[in-house]
């Protein structure tokens, strides 16, 4: 009498084995395909990465490390942040020779806000005013940059004496505004303040009040927004300084093709070699108050170079031993 049930077939009895075999074979094929593509990639060529939608600064080194040469053009836009890559060529995934040019279209925001006037206001009110700006129905804010304090007989404690950028200048949203704040009438503080990140037009008044002799080392800035910023100082913050001590400030400067109504400018001149060591001052006379922006003893043949903030047309007077030696002019050519 035959059994009513048939014995399971070979494939049914060994189905786990065959499932594992299928998985292993599939994995092997995937790895083999990847290795084949990698090995067959021509020598001296690389795969173009996907950089669209990413910040240009964050991917620049990636492209350079792959021995590619980024070439950028800008697209002005008001609805996206600056620095985003909008388009790329070649497209992502394409195999291209090393040292190829990679063309990128990068966003450049043309949405600007007017910096409000905060000098003359208490610091608390100034911070609130910068953080609650309204452009139509859109709420924007400006950040607080470096806040430096200086003794002042003309301003009460906690009052903003100066600001940079100035009131009325147009900047991108979320830009930072540096502030110079009064400490009231105090005995002169002999401790060196931290000036890194502060703008030179605010920092200079501060170190001048300490009786320091200031020199500037000028280095290129990456953008107009960085122009005038102090990058390094030779006297460490907190150091007790003596009257007449020399301070070297490294200041960023961005050279523009046009001379705008408000901008940072660089002045450079050489002390005559046949002269004696003399006391030089440089006074600036523009739409702001008349002010000194260079003051120190200079040796024969010494090169004097410094950066200052200009508003409108500027008259620059070079004074030697309290006698006017030379006058320079810088006039606005665009707004």
C-alpha cells in the first residue's frame, strides 16, 4: 500500500541552502560590478561629485583635493542665502579628467537691510533694536559682533559711542554690528583689550586711549564685509601695557574697483630717507567727525600703511611734527 503523502522534493528540503546561495551570489555580483567600474575608470580621471545645493565654501576643498579647478559665476537672488551652488557642470557622476574646470553657479543674495542707528543708545536697547528689524512684513535681524569698552568723560556707562557698520549702510541680513561702548569716567584701564574681530575704526580709538603706538599690517580680505576687521594683535588680551608700547594689528582690507559712499580705504606713504626720526599723524576729514587715524614716531625710509573707514569724500592730512606736510583726497565715484 503506497503512502498517502509524497516525500518533499530536493529543492523543498534544501530551500534554506538555496536562499543563502542566492543572497551570496547577489552580494558577489554587486561587489564585482563595483570593483569592475572602479578598475575600469581611466587613469588620471575622477568622478564629478554632486555639489548642487551645497555651500560653496564647504565643497571647495573637496573639489581641489580631487584635482579639479572650480570656476564660479554668480546669480543674484533675493530668496536664497549667499554662497549656495545653484548649478554645476559637469553633472554629478560624470567621469572627467583631472585638472578639469568645474563650472559652478553660486547664489549671491541681493537682499539688503539698512543698519539702524544705535550709537548714543544704551547697550541693551541697541541689542534689541538690531535684533528686531522689519522690512515690510518680513522680520530680519542683525547680530552683535565684537563689543569693546572704553573709558569716556563724554558718555555715561553702558552707552554705545560708535558702531560699525555705520547707520544707513546696507548689509545682508544676519550680518554683525560691532560696538564701542562707554565705561564712564574711570581711571585709564591699562589692560590690553581683545580686539580680534573688531573693526579698526572702533579699535583704533580704544588703543589710542591706552597711549599705545599702533602699526597696521594689511592683508587681503575675502569679501567687502571682512574689510577693516582686526585679525591679529601682538599684545595678548589682559596684558598690562605701558604708555608708548608698540602694538601691531593685522587688518583685513578688500580693494574695490569703485569708490562707494561708505567704504574702508588704505593709505600708504614712505617717510623720506633723508629726514630725521619724526612724529607723524594722519587726520581724516570726511562726512564723519574730523579724527586722527595714525599717530606714532617714524624712522627715515619707514613705510606707513593703514586702513580707515571713509564716509563720503575724504581729505587726508599728513602731519609731521605738528606741521602739515601733504594732503590727499579720496572722492566718491559711485553710490
